[in-house]
C-alpha cells in the first residue's frame, strides 16, 4: 500500500503547488492590469500620435494678458539683483496670482537691468511672465498646441511636475509585474496551448530583425 500511495502523494503535492502558484499569478496579474490599464491605453495611443507627429497638424493658440504692478510692489522688485535666478518676492507672487491667475511663487527668474522673466513651461504648450522693472508693466503669455500635443507631453513626462513623474514610475512597475506574471501564466499553460512558444518567439524575433536590418 505504501508503494502505491507515495506517487499519489507526490502528484497531489504537485497539483497543490501548481494551484497555489496559479492563484498567486492570477491575483498579481489582474491587480497589475487594473493599475496599469488606463496608463497602457494612454501610452499606446500616444505612441501612435508621436510616431505620426509630422502628419498631425496643430495650430498654436497664443493668449496674452497685461496688468500693471502697483508702485509699492514695483519697489520690492528693485531688491532683486540685476542678474539672478532668485524668485520674485512673495507679495509680488500673490499679486500675480490674483491679477493674472498665474502661480510664480518660488519659481526661478531670469533677470536683467530692465526686465524680470519667469518661464512657465507646461505640457502641450508654453508660457511666461515678464515684469518691466521701469514701468511695472506685466505681460503673461500662454501658448497651447492642442490636446494631442498635451497627451504627447504626458507620454514624454515633459513639464508635467513631480506627481506625474512618480505616477510614471508606479505605472512602469505595474507594467513589469503585468508582463512577468503574464509570461509565467503563459509558461504554466503552454502544454495545453501549442502555439504559445512560437508566438512568444515571434514577438522577440520580429523587433530584433527590424533593429538589425532596418535601423541604421
């Protein structure tokens, strides 16, 4: 009896182990898929738009807003050296937020004897604010290049800030987990699906051949 039961016990343990890993892999696979789903769709779509950027035309739209800095605040700008990257005084930044609806607190400046310039880069466009140190005239200019350009800049992480920077890292990790668990599940089911390894091999060979033969 012991000779018969031993193989059964081994097979039972193997099945139990396989069931455990299948459950774990399925759990990690669907969780990582849920986390990365929207990001995958966004990055896949913008991969197409970036690849066809020359065929997707966009007319930049520029808006300008002007205001005059009050004399007491203009006097505060005199404290800035003629050449520095120091931010404008907090009171000037608060005035700009109210008068021009722009946030420049803590942002570096480019100064000259006549002007203070604050760059305001943004995804899908550009912007800046200038202060005339003599007259107090303030000009805000914003340029937008459309929603496709905006999504393309999200793809590249261009001028998107720290929160989006970390989102891309988390999204990338979720994609790696999704791919690894997908490969592991494919490997575990490969016996029942004969086309598994040819298709996986094709996925490796095709881009490799393109790189070696068609990219110089």
